[in-house]
C-alpha cells in the first residue's frame, strides 16, 4: 500500500506538521512518499528528503501552487493518486481547504482530523468539539485523510530520499490574483511552545494589544484569542483558537479573560500546562487549568509582567 503525504510549507521552509503527518502515514504503510507543492521550493523538497522513513519526495511547482490556490493544489494531488492508496494531509487551514476537493473528485468520503491510526483502514478522530472520539473504518479504495498534527510525534531526520519532479495541476477558473499576508515576528500559533490568549474580557482591540501582546512578547509566545474576542474585532481572525479556529498544543497556554466554552477548549485542551486568569471562580476554564488565578486580569497581568522582570 503506497501512501502520499502532502508537505506543509511556505516555499522556503518545511513545517514540522509534515514530520508529524509522516509519523501517521508510517502507521498506515511503510511505503511513504512526500509531495511538496510550491514555487521555488527545492530547499523544502531537500528538507523533506531527510525525514526518516520517506521513500521519495515529489516536487510540483507553479506560481498558483506557490500561492496555495486550493483548486490547483487539489488538481495536483489528484493527478498523482493513480499511484497511491491514501493521501495524508496536515489539518492546517490550507489542508482543510483542498483535502475535501480531492475527496469529492475521487468520489470518496474524506476522513478528517485523525488523531490515531488503528490500522490501514481504521482511524480515530474527535467529534462533538473534541468531547468524544470516534473510531471509523473506511472501505474506500483511495483514502483522503487530514491529520491533526498535535496528536502525533514528529518523525526524525536521518533519511536521504531522492527528489523527483511532479506535474503541477491546473484548475479551470481559479487563479491567483493577490494576497495580504500578516507579517509578525512572533512564532506561528500552531507551532509555538507558548501561547498567550485573550478573550472577551479585554473589551477593545487597544486593550488586547496593551495586555496580551506585551506578555506574549516577554515570553516569546504566539498570541491567540477566543472567538468572542475575534468576532468583536479585538484580535485578527487568524488568532482564533478553538473548534472553528486553530488547534494548538503548546507546552504552556495562558488564557486571560476566557470563560472556557467547549468550542474554545476543543482547540487548546491538549496543551501541556494550562494557566487561566479569570475573575469568575466558577468559569469552566478552571476545570482544565493546571494553574488558575481567580482575579481581575488588570491586576494579575501587571504583577505577572513585573515578576517576569
Ligand atoms: C459552532 C460554534 C463554534 C465556535 N467556535 C469557537 C472557537 O473556535 N473558539 C472559541 O473561542 N469560541 C468558539 N465558539 C464560541 C464559544 O461558544 C464562546 O462563545 C466563546 O469561546 C466565548 O469567548 P470568551 O471566553 O472570550 O467570552 P466569554 O464567554 O464572555 O467569557 C469572558 C470571560 O472573561 C472573564 N472576565 C471578564 N472580565 C474579567 C477581568 N477583568 N479579569 C479576568 N476575567 C474577566 C469572565 O468571567 C468570563 O469568564 C463557537 C461557538 C459555536 C456555536
């Protein structure tokens, strides 16, 4: 059984979500290839070739792939699926965009956000905002699977696979026009070791920036937010942590003025250490917190900043 893993990359760097997806793929089959889609992404392919257990790396390049046009990414993968029984894709915002398109065109059911591989046909995935785990067995001849990277250990780097070129797909009617990228010196939210998140309690974008961002910068952390904070315009959309945002599992997650609704917990409850600051002692966030401070963030955060020096 041959399995294709799609690499998560930004044309210059290979993200370690790829290494984690390779670990999941190796539990499905020993025959694992990696597809790198991008533009000017040879360095990414060379990095993917070093991942332990990878048989070969395929590099498909075009301007549309470099800009992550989902229709073109889907067409590229579909063009290769003749040679593979399954494709495993990191469950990133981009992966969740093109994976269902591949499944629709192959006329199979996508298997989304797996957290465990039981055997080559059987997978475990969270349902009901992470409150239950479902074991599903797929009889589809070709499987299209997204992988929750935080659930798998990263594969090591001792390999030396070959790199071959692959044909970039084309898609009628979809082309790259322009993009507006958020520029930040902070670590990427899903890869950060520490995340500081703010909630509705911030009350304004100015307060969010004045309270959450300096603390994050002091800790070298990424910034996250609850959906309430995002919906109110206190924080940008790509900061959202939760069921309909990003799933994070950092070593340390600090939730400030966040109640701990199940949809928020779905995105952060696997963090190793959770710290909650909330003035309501009954807030549900304290049920998952390792350390809880009941108090007004306006007092607690300055004390924390002072203690950090
Ligand atoms: C389908 C669906 C998907 C959703 N997806 C997401 C998602 O991905 N992510 C997400 O976060 N939510 C999501 N939600 C929304 C979720 O249900 C909650 O509404 C949201 O998480 C609440 O955000 P919050 O904790 O910031 O606000 P609130 O629930 O209003 O909590 C604010 C907290 O701040 C505390 N507080 C107030 N003032 C202070 C102060 N001065 N000092 C300290 N603490 C203070 C309060 O005690 C309270 O606990 C989703 C909802 C639905 C229905």
